[in-house]
C-alpha cells in the first residue's frame, strides 16, 4: 500500500488527522471516521475501518465523509466489509 498516496487522496477531499499507533496493527490500514459535532451530540460514534488497502475503498471512505459521515449519511454497504470494533483501552 502506498500510504503517502492514500493520505494525499484523502486530504484532497476531506479533513484528516494522522495518528500514531492505534494498537490494532492486525487491521492496518486503519481509518477512523469521526462524526461531526452535531451528529456526535445526537449520539453518533466513530466508525473504525480496517484493511483499507485499496484505492477504491479510500475513495468510498472520502465520499461517505463528504456526504456527512456517521450520524448523517448511512455507511455504504461496501464499507461494512471493513468495519470492526476496536478493543477497549485499558
């Protein structure tokens, strides 16, 4: 996976924050889609997507975020294949 290209594709379309280790290397590349403030206030939670190693999946993520993301736009069915529940932090 060309990480720099994936990051460039995302940052060209949506706000991105790069993080250090999230503790889920077995799911790399991980993208956590955060809901906007209003959606979070209404109960929306972050959506964790793993194994996002395909340019088409990257485009699907960007399109979903542009449509409003969690709590605003339904998660596309195809992204359900990448969705996972992160382990609880200790």
